[in-house]
């Protein structure tokens, strides 16, 4: 066993250095091992794990537990799936699944390094890791290991995913298992949102961020408002049907509450005669532009993020404050040297952004109104909404076949989008410790972390205060004293950005020439072709390891990049040079051509911005 362990460690040292280093730290630091390998007289193996409440054995003596487990997973006999497997054990469960279907792909998370080290004494790790059906094996039980694993699954999984786990691991550490599946859910949800976002908007959000840099220079950073109303109570208003119930009372409490209109709710608020103190907008699409086309809101201060639909800032040219999201790849790349405290957590709901704005302005209590996150009484919006047609609303409501508990103890219909919004808000407020959240939306869904309290009761103890919320408008300066983004600074960054794009185009075109050379050499000079392939890898890495590519292109071309990552590994596994050349032309050439086009698109966008900023500078 010792010899096999050493052989396996040598293999890991050469081929999976990160796993080797993890095991080495474990062997050096941990004196008392929890897990122990058992070799039975008949040659079968088992494993024990020591817990505070006793010793747990991995397999039953007759292995009936494995037989029962396989029977429960017989549905995997047919079809092609990516199996996300929690726990490796001593590989018996995996081996049985491989036996029943050779078309299954396995992404395996082994959270117990103790067990993995014992497995290395009896399992030839090279055969496991190089098995064609084993696509990924990650070891560790810290959040960074779970996040890495799910990120890799998200990148390389191309089939329908099936989750399986070895029950033994629930006995060992149920909390780790829960954390694993929580990350699993979050990353899969995030991927689905990204795919939907990309399908709906394409590169529009990033183009908006470029175009709106001009508007940022003509606006103020939200840092002008940091803690301006410290200790106030804010009301974050959504456009749900329950807004109608409390509209009159909201109007009466305007001087006591910092009223923030989240997104399209501004339409309903104005319909009910309520002018909020602040609007927050983030959506990149033209539907968001229609919100502001149909109302008069030019005197109401607006907080925007750069991805906002660009024409909104033409309609609303003054009293504007900006923040930006942590995942705004354009702004964060271009202004990476500027440290700000208004780099907000991205949310899939404008209400989530409004919550962060309210806290940033100093609110220690945040009330929700019109935040229904569902379709109470088969309605979606309160009165006044004009940016979507009635037929569009009916179609959306008709697709609401999910249910969610409402604040009255019954249920409302909802859809996957609204359910995601609800969960997103709940996760956000769970991270904010120093703010009390109250949900006054009398028809909507329950919101974890924000107990339901009727509006009148929630506001009865809020006294008149010394806050003058109209200062959001009156204190607006023509020239910001804290804006660290200047016209000249932006122009300098744009010139450097364009220059980097041009350089990466040159590197990409040089890579294409090398592929052409490999094509010529592959049939008659395979050795030279292999040397040229090594040069290609070195040349193209100048592109793929550049920060611009990593930060921007992989997002600008998210679908293309994901597909490339899934396909390119085929080249390394292809044994012949002719086969490798064919795959280079099928996979790598179209990818390089596409990213060259992306660099040229970025140059064009920034050239237009440069011309606008040059005009501003010369005025």
C-alpha cells in the first residue's frame, strides 16, 4: 500500500500539483487521522471514519448498501448526463455507475481529504483521472474548493446535469454537504441568469457602460451622498399590485421616509401623486428606456449604474449620481486603479440595487412597499405602468405556474424569474447586519429577513425628523469635488485600451499564421508541426493571459468562450498530428477570428467615445 501511495503522490506531483500540495500539507500538519483503511481477509476493503459520536463504516459487510444505492440510480442506465457526484469513497460507487452506462460523464467532489489519502493506498489515481468518463475531480471542503469545483462544472459541463451523492458523507459532515449544494444552487442559478441575460441583451450592457462614461463625467459619484441621511428610515418601492393599498399613506409619510423608486415603480408612484426623493435604475434594455419616455421625472434625482440603457441619461440629463457593479467588466477594467466604496454587489433586481443605495445613504431601517415578487390576484404591476403592453403582461402572468407563500399565509402564483428575484433579495439582506428590514407589501410574497408589518403599524413610531430629503436635488453641484474620473484621465485610459486591443489583434493574427503553418507541416513533417504547435500555445497565451481578454472578452463573448473551453481540450487528447490540425481548424481558428472581431468592435465603441470626450474637453 505504501508503494502505491508513493506512486500516486508522484503522479499527482507531476500532473495535479495543486492536489499534491493539498495532500502534502495535510500529511505534514495532521497528526491524528480520522479515517482508516481496512483490508479484510477475503481481500475486500472498507473504511472507517471516527466522529465524536462513534466510528462510521463506509460499506456494509455484504455491500448491500451499494446494491441498494445502484438500484436507486438505475434511471441513469439510459441517456447521456453529466453526473455531479459528491463523495468518491473508495471508488466502488463510481465504478458501479460507470458499469451501468458508458455515456455518463462524472464531475466528482471529494470533500474529505482523509478518505482520499486512504483511497490513494488502493486506487491507481492515474487510471481514475485519465478515465474518459471522469471529467473532473476536486479535493477539499473549504468554500474556495466548492466554488472552484462548481465553476469548472459550469465551464465544462455541456449535458443535462444529475446530482448524486454517497449517503455516507451525510453521516460524516452534513454541514459541508449543505454548503456544497448551496454553492451548487447559486452557481447554477447564476449561470442560468447569465445565459438568459446574454440571450436577451447580448453585448448591450457592456456597450452601454462604454457610452455612459461620458454621462458619468457629467454626473456625480454617489460618494457625494455617503451617510448623508445617517439613521433615517428608507422606503424602497417596487411596482407590485400591493403598492396601491398603501399609496395614500405613503404620500402622508413623505417627510418621514426617504422614498426610493426602484426601476419602473416610478410610473406608479407618479400616477398615485407621489414624487419620490430618489430613483434608482440599472436595466440595460430598451424597455427600461420606455419607462422614462412616458413620464416627467427630470427634476427627481437619479442613481444609475453605467450599464443602464443609454438614452435614459439623455432624457434625464441632470441631478444624476452614479455607482457601479462589481461585475461591470468595462468600468472595473478601465478604472481599476480608482478605489471606491460604491462598487455595489450586482443583483438581478433593481430593488437589490436600491437597497444598497439606501444603506449607503445612511438608512438603518428599510421598509419595502410594492415588493410582491409574485402575481397576487393574477396581477403583476400597480397602476400607471406603460412600458410593457397588456398582452405582454398577460403572457407573463399565464406562465406563472410556481407557488410561493404570501404574507397572509396563503400562496401566490409566481414564475422562475420572480422567484429568483425574491431569493436574490433574501440573500442580499442576509448579508447586511446593521439594517432592520420590514416588508409592508400586503399582498406579496414573504421575504426572509424582512418580517411583514402593515404599513401604518411599521411607520407609527417614526417621528418627524430633521432630514431634508429634498437636498438630494438642491445640493447638486455643477462640478463634483470628489469625482476622481476626469475627461483627460478617461481619454488617457481610452487611448491605452485601444492600443492594447491593437496589440492583441496582432498576437491573434500571428496565431492564425502559425495554425496555417501547422496545417502545411502536419502531413509530411509531423515533428516540426508539433514544435510549431508549442509555438502556437506560447503565442496565443499572449492573448488569453492578458487581463483584457480574461476580464472583458470572456464576458463579451461569454457563449463563444464557454463553448471553446468545452471543445479545446479535445486537441490535447487527440493522438495524431493530422487529427490535432483538423481540430485546430474546427475549434481554434473560428474562435480566434471571433475574438479579433470583438477587439475591433471594442476599438470602434471606444473611438466613438473618444471623439465625444475630445469635444467636451475642447469646449
